[in-house]
C-alpha cells in the first residue's frame, strides 16, 4: 500500500480555514503530521502536512488533496510525494 505525504499552504488563511482543510483531509483518510516550521523572519509558517496510506493512485490522491484545499475558498498550493516501498527500490 503506497504512502503519500502532502504539504499544503493556503494563501491569506486563518485558523478557521485550516480547520476546514484538516476536516476535509481527515474525511479522505489523511492524518495531520505535527510539524512547526520557522520562516526566514523567525515566525511560524502556515504550511500543514498530512500523510496517508491508501490504495489510490498518485492522480487520485492529487485530486483528493486539491478538492479538500478548494473547500476553504482560499488560493492554495501543495506538494505531494509518494514514498517508495522497499520493493520499489
């Protein structure tokens, strides 16, 4: 079963927007990864990271992430990684 990790950033978002994003991601079997990053100014970065183990393809997983981020009504960007299994190495 592939493991996917995604990092999502919402533009001009507040805590309520990220709560909506988190709820939508959990509906699609994504789990939040506790992570706090520091930006160049020393403040915290508004990037949320989620992971999932699913039988979905990379394209299907990308679609789910995009739809979940779109529910916030904010502009967004994300990266998605598929973790290689030991059998794929």
